[in-house]
């Protein structure tokens, strides 16, 4: 139990600042490291070694998200976190949703960007 708690605390350090700071390439790198640590049995696995391990994976269920899908999912989750953190403000100043993994069609509907 203590080992699981320590593991969670260790992983949480990669997610500090989500929704508070602006989304950056450094934040995306931290999210990528977080995902590698989640999918890898060895917490010291580097991203390059992890990619090699994926090539030998025999089941699709063990595959992590692609870089594009992780980027856009992270952007949307980041935006949602900003909404939640500002939910008590009467008129919160939120960033443009189109900069956070959404596209707006001709009818004004929001659709998630899947991959580029």
C-alpha cells in the first residue's frame, strides 16, 4: 500500500501546474514522461527505450496513445482543468478553445481534433 502511494506521488510531480500555467512544450514533455511511466513496468524507462519496447508488444491493449493523440487529448484535458479551476468566477477569462485541441466548424460546433 505504501509502495503504491509513493508511486502515485512520484508520478504526480510530472503533472504539477496543469490548468494553472499556460500549456507549453515542457508541460507536454512531462505528460509524455508520465504516460511512459504509467505504461512501463520499470519506472526508470526512458522514452527511447520505451518506444523499442512497444515494437515488441504483442497486444494492442498494451499500446499507449500516439504522440498526436496524446497531444490533443492533453490540450483538451488542460482546457477542461482551466474551466474547472475558474468555475467559481462569474465571468472567467478562458483561453481560445481552438488553441486547445478543438476545431470549430461552419455551424459553430466544437469538434475535437484527433490527429494531424
